C-alpha cells in the first residue's frame, strides 16, 4: 500500500493530529539550535577576541556555518507548521486566534529580528571589526530565545487557559496578555529553555566526542567537547528542579494529566510513585514498574495524606491515553536521571583530578567519550518525550476544558491525506539535504595550526583585525 493510500485510510482527526505531531517533532529538533547555538557562539567568539587563539576562531567559524544551515531548515519547517494551524485547525483558530494573537505576533517580530542580525553576522566577517561582529550575536541569541519562548506561552495557555470570557462557545473578551498570565507559562518557558540548551550542548559534545574516538585528539576537539558537555551537564540538575515545579502546576491544574503520567487509576491519598513499567488499561495498574509507596502524595502535597486525582475521576472519553503518556514520561525521566548521574560523576572525577594536579580535568577515556556521544540523542529523545507528555496528557482537549480536538479539526476530505503525504515528503527531503550539507561541511576541519592550538602567522588576531580583515 502506498504512503498516500495509508494516510487516506485514516480519519480526518487522526490525520490532522498525526501531521501536526510530525511537523512539531521535526521543527522542534531545529528550533532548539536557534536557542542554544547563538549562546555558544557568543562564548567561543568572545574567547577568540580576548585571547587571539585560532582554535576558538575555528570553532566559531564551523558552528556559525552549521547554524546558518539549521536556521534555514528551521525556517522552512516552521513556515509549513504555521500554515497547518489555519488549514488543519480552523475552528480552533477562529475561536481562540485572537487570544493567542499577541504571542504569535511577538514570535514573528522576534524571528525577523533574528534573521536580520543573522544576515549581518554571516556577511560581516570581512566587513566588521571583531568586537562589532561579536556584538551582532547578542540580538540573534536574544531574539532566537524569545521567538521560541513566545510560542511556549501559547502552548501553556492551551494547557491552562484563563483570562478569557466566553458566552455560548464564543470569546467575548480576552486579556491581551492571557498567554503570558497562564500559571503554566513560567515553568514551561524555563523547562523548554533548559531543554534547548541541553539538546544543543549534547549534540555538540557528541560530535566532538566522536572525533576524539576516531583519534583526533587535538585541542580543537577537546575544546569543542568541553564546551558542549559543560552546557548539557550543567543544565541537567536545573532541569530536575524546573520539572518538579512543572509537575506541581500539572497536579493542581491538570490532574488527569498527572494521573496519566504516573499511571494512577484510582483517586486516593497516600498515592504511590510508579517508576517505569507499562500502564495496563484493563486492570488500571502499572505492570513491571517499581512502586514507591506514598511518595507521589509526598512529592505533590508535602505529606503522605495528600489526595491525588486518578483517571477514575473522569469518564473514559475524557481521559488521556495513559499507556502513551506514562511511557513517554518514563523515557523523559529516565534519560534525565541518567544525564544528572553523568553530571555528578564527571564533577567528582574533575574534582579529584584537580586535587591531583592532573590535566585535562575532563575525563576523555573511551567509556567517558561514549557517554558524551550519548548525551546528544538522550537530550533530544527526552525533549520529544516531554512534548508527548505535554500534548498527549492534554487529550482529548486542544484547549484544556474548553474545546475538544475533534471540534477543532478541519472537515474531512481526501485533501488532508494528500497534504500529510506532501508534508512528510517535504520534511524527508529537507532532512536528506541537511545531512548531505552537514556531512560535506564536516570534512573541512580547521587548519593544522588551529588544531594544535598554535597561532599561525597568517591567523587574524583581535589587535590587528579591522573592517575587511576578519576571515
């Protein structure tokens, strides 16, 4: 059966949900680099300006080229996604488009600001002084971060809506700042910002760890590994704190989502915390998991008698898919815990090596390097699993408690199936082109002097480079 026939065989609601989920998952994998890479570039180019060390310049030049490619792919995938809101979810946009208008408008302004200054940055190597060139990175980093986080406020409002008055299913008044005033907005924004930094740092660390495993044990690869690994491992413990705060908001505002996350069917006090396993719909229990008595009540309410709402508090039609949500939550928490454990081990080893006067402080044995390689895929998979928890746990609502997904989708018809097939084809083409381009870019390393950490006589230094002199 062809791909088109497969998608046409499904209902319009499932097709719309599948297409949106696929588009979001594809786009978010590139959006995170728009948040994280500019901050890394600020650090590496700043180090080059202060020290004149060509290794920092080599890292900056390589990452800036990669960022340009990733930004272009993210812009295309994001444009497709913006059209999908109107084409696939017209009832939702007609009813709540005005409520979310400020978030979408500010995101558009931030995106254009990022694009403008990115052009200045990419074409300013030979036209700006090193310090002026470095300063153009600040608007890119700030705008790129705000662009993503403005969208998060819209999603937060969909999870915990408020500051809107509706009469007869129509919005009659809305606070312009409603998305920013949602109780879920602060915790989701922080959680996503840390996730973006972790994904960026993990991918960077993984790339340079692979190079070291292949015998390229030069200063260029060591520094690339150190910068990326520091970011991902420093953010991992902070993500634990933000995740705990997010879970408290979920427990207070979306109790059925929390019940699905934990696989808790019966409403009860002294509720246990389930680790791992699979939720069994027939029995309403988590199979093959580890159950820690009373811990969920203790974590949510700070005492074991705290009452936790279970899935039995709502009819089956109003419950999220607990098997899917609990499994995604298990993946997210498991990978996050592994990254925190790695951060602790690395910190202990670095402390011991410092006391012994050993260099480098960062361990670079084969097992350590393989662990560094795994931080990239682990961070990405944890982020995607987290989004499944966020979106899947809200089901069957597109706006929690106000509008169901089935009421927001476009009318059925053969066209939606073909748009799904076209979207998949477009994204697969983008992914293929991206891999080919990045592989070609990866073949050109820094010059030998930069790799060895020595300054080439021809290498530009901050004191002597003026407009037209930077490479």
